[in-house]
């Protein structure tokens, strides 16, 4: 009835799998599997191989790294059951009814297509060098279902979602794009084009291991390169995201050179703000737009 699918890379996924397996084992007559694919990583093999000793659980190391999109598609293709629950490796359950909540939803919504459970971040303030990721996550990602349902496709993230297998295989993740961190946004865009609905519920997980601001900024730059690729190759509509809409507005008014000049003179002070103890999301948004304009 339920295939729980987790891609991982250089991460100890065994504690999460054990907790999920324990929740599943307490649900009477539940048919399930927990399948973990390791994307050709080098670390935590010993710890993760213990997963194979758990009932209905398997851990497989791929021969080579195939990327975030391809590994999710492979997990879905090989899944036994029609209900697919995708989780990222670096999440933590906060409810002992996490699996039951999804099963209750399935019982009441037999014809569902895609369901996103949501994310929360730690409540305690992290170290100063982790504040940018923490503030961004709390302000932009940790939203209640009522807020997310106002713009269901753009509010979708791929770290905790349920999918009908037939629906998923109609769209899948695009494997033809560079592995540059915009695959979730493109997936949501493709779902929208295919008129596949995304429902949002409050069944959140916690995002573990907040990266430091320097690394988050680097990942942001990589993601913007990915977005630029999608825009240049007309893989997504320029009006789909706020930043791409603003980028093309500047381009239409032939003002990109101003943003490039601004980035040249202001990127160091902006980066200084973003890496310090009081990062501004307004400055972060300006930095992103200026960086995109400079590509």
C-alpha cells in the first residue's frame, strides 16, 4: 500500500529509517516498504547497511552518482506500491503519527495526485554563521498548509511529499537539466503544466543540519545558475517565479547592465551582511536578482 522512498548521499539515514519502520510496524495490516538508494556516495555505508536487517526495508548503493532527479525517478519506477512517499535523508519526524496522517489522508482522498506535508525548522536560534539559512527557512519555507494552498505549486518542496505512482510517472523529474538545485521548482512547474493538483496538509518534518551561511550562499549561486539554464533554454516560463519575472522585466527595459554594475560594486557589502549575525532577507533577494543578472 505504501512505498517510502529516500534518496541519500553521504548521510547516515539509518536512524530516520528505524523511526519510520517502527511507526509502520505499529499500524495493523499495513503493507509497506522503505527503500533507500545511495547515490554513489563514499560515507556511512556501514551504518546504512544495517537498514537491510529491518523488516520491509532495503538499502542499495548505486554504482555511480546519477543526480537528484534521476534517483527519485528510479525509486518511483522500482516501487512496489501505488502510494509513493518521498522523504529527503536530512529530515526528522516530529509526530509519532507521521505515517498514520498520510494513510488517513489516502483513505479520505482516494483520487489524490500530489500531497505536500510541509517543513519546519528548529525553534532555537542557531549559531551566527547559520542564521541566513535558518531565517530564510522559517520565513519562506516553514508555512502552514493554509498559506501554502494559496499558491500550491510554488509552495511545493520535494523533501516530504506523497504521490500517486501513476500520476508521478506521467511527469517525473526532468533528468535532462544540470544538477543545479532547481529540480523541485521545475517539477512543480511541470505538474502545473500537466494540470496535476498539489494539495497541502500539515504533516511537517524538521529539516536537520542547517548549513552555514557561506555554504548556503554557494548553493544559492548554484541554484541561480540552474534557473538561468532553465530560462535560457525556455524550459520554464519567465513568469513562473518572482525572481525570473523581475529578471525579464529588467531585461525588457534593457536595465540588466545596471544590475550587473550594482553587483560589481555592492556584492561584497551584501555578502558581508548575509554572512554576519543580522542577515537581511531583503538584501538576500537583491543579491539573488543581481547575481542572476550578472550570469
